[in-house]
C-alpha cells in the first residue's frame, strides 16, 4: 500500500495482497471495496467534501486510485 499527495490530489496504490474477495470484472464489487477503503482511511488522508475517484484495476497487480478534489 502506498499513499502519495501532490497538491490537492492523492495517488494510492493497493497491492493485491491487501485486497480480499474482490471480483475485478464486477464494477459493484470493486466500488464497494474502494468505498470501505476510503471510509477507513479518510481521517489519515484528511478527506473532507466531494472528491472524484478514478479506479484502475488489474487482477495481477491490484488497484490504483486517483483522488481529485472537486473545488
């Protein structure tokens, strides 16, 4: 797992060993995992307000999240 912040954007890489029972072909399964993950780490990331989240997934590597502030 790796967090990186550049200005008002966050880049998060989640290795597949941290991901449990996610079907990469099912958008709802990936969305539910990302939602619970962001909810768990929102205080550490100082996330407040509305954000645009782009999710890039690969079943061999894991997930890459690009989080942008909507101001």
